[in-house]
C-alpha cells in the first residue's frame, strides 16, 4: 500500500489528533492515560498548523493519517502567538483547578498545568542559535518504512528554504529509539534533563544536510 507524504490540509487535523494520542506515551498508546482524548493534540499538534500550516507535513495511506511532523521556524514568536491565540481560549475549557493530580493515574492534569504555565519572560537562549522546533509522531503501522526520514526531509527542506539557521527538539528518556533516529539525522545533544534531553541540528551544516537525504 502506498504512503503519501504531503503538505498539511485542514481535513488532516482529526487524524493528526488520533496519531498524537496513540503515540503519546513515549511512542506508545496513551489513550488510557487521558480522560480528554483531544488534550494531547491541543498541546502538541493542533497549534502548529494553525500558526504556520506551511511547516506541517503528513503521511497518509488509504486508511488516513498515520504520521505527521509539525514545526515552527521561530520558537519565540510561536510561543507568543500560542499564548494569546491558542492557550488563552483553552484555559476557559481547562481551568487551573483541573491541574491538581486526581490520583487515578490519568495525565490530563499535567497538560492543564502546562496550559497555565507562563512562558519565560526572556525566552530561551537556545532560540537564538536554533530557533525552529518540531514534533513528529508515526503510528506503529507506519514505522519501519522510512516515513520518519521522509517527513523530516520535507520539513528540513522547508526550513532551509526560509533560511532558518538551526532546529531543536526534546526527546524523552523513555524513547531511546527516537534518540537514535535523530542522531542518525545529524542531531546532537545540547542539554540533558531528568525527563530526557534537548537535541539540536545546525541547518547551515553541509554534513547535516547530507544526512537528511
């Protein structure tokens, strides 16, 4: 069965939300972890094509969306946009009182807390050298077919066409396969945290360019 990599279209959004949920537990299915099945998508998928649809690409087959990559070319500007145009109305649906752990093993409260967390006043210094960032998710039925590399190639080409100098992303410590994937594309670790690490890619580096093709 053929799998198409193409630019985002508005009708892709429901499928992207399903992919986000089914890969939301360090690559595994997070359906049982959220009372609101859309909440992960609201945080990690939906705002990106709303802010800049030209940096979202999807992988689709006859059964629908099975993977995507979303990104922003300017993380600082994106966070300001998200704060006013995306998070502000979401907070009305998810008030801060919902950020308390109910003790039932669900994780909605963690994302609600993120919705209400104010952005850094000065931003992140990493945004100067590597201003773009991304999220990529692929369902199990699409893994092992080279879709991750194809999606990344489409995104990197779009970022370089805009003259973006660098890219960063977060990799959870419980997802070593993702870390190995990014290393194969030329990413290196910039920071380590208790939850995982931040990896970066210099988009002006010819070696990194060759590794994405």
